[in-house]
C-alpha cells in the first residue's frame, strides 16, 4: 500500500514493538522490566534521540560544550523514553494505519493514524531523516502538534527566564512532559 524506505523502516520498527507487546512470554507484571527494555531497544532503532535533543534545544545548542551536549542528549533521551513508554502503554496494541509518505532528499514525512476506542483516529506524522544509511524519526507531530517544537518552546522559556542549569535540573527531576492525547484523541499540552 506504500512505497519507500522511510515508511518501511518505520513500519518495521513499530511491528517489532507490537510483537513484543503480543509475546505471551513478555506478558504480565513479572515480565514488565524485560518487556520495557526490549521496547526501548526497538524505539532506539526508530528514533534519533540525539537529533531530537539538538532540535529541541534549538538556538541554545551551539552555546553548549561537548560535555553539556552529551549530558543533555542523555537527559532528553530519558525523557523521550519515558514519554514513549507511556504512549506504548496507552496505544501500543492499536494497529497503526499508514496513510502516506513524502520524501525530499534526506528528509521524509510519514503520515499515520492510530484508531481510538471511540471510533475516531489520532493523526501522527513522523518526520524522519536519513542518518547513517537508515531512516530515523527526529520529530513527531501528534494531531498537528510538533513534539520538538513543544519542547523547544518549554526549554527556551526556562533558559530565558532562568538558566540552562535550571533546565538541566528540571530535566533531572522529570518536570517536563510531552503533549498528550486525551481518550477522545484531542491533544492537550
């Protein structure tokens, strides 16, 4: 139904996550740590957390030292993994519908939707780039709200009103969250 490496690679990654969720040997509370670890490994193949972190920090990225950048990427990756796990818990068993793909050089957009229990759909657009000879997600738009833009606005506000160090402290104490879809499919911030 679709053609192109971006969609194929995204579908392959999401299918790996679905297989983990359907695996009877991974089911149950006793297997939760093992299941979570396997899902995070699969997510690491889908998402370019380093690129997401860089784009989320925006103009403040260039002022950071290599050590600060490394620390920030680690903190941001932890934030994204927690957010991803909550979404997988909420929507992971739904069958994603792949709508279309647009490729422009080393960038692509894959439009999908997740069917919701109320009969509506939650539209998702995965923005991808070709890095290291594979397509990876660097941004995700949930019902038209960019995850990276949302974080960039939050992070910029903290840095401008306080400092980069305050931002790092807030990330360490898990004071940020991604836009979330309500059960109706509407996105809240």
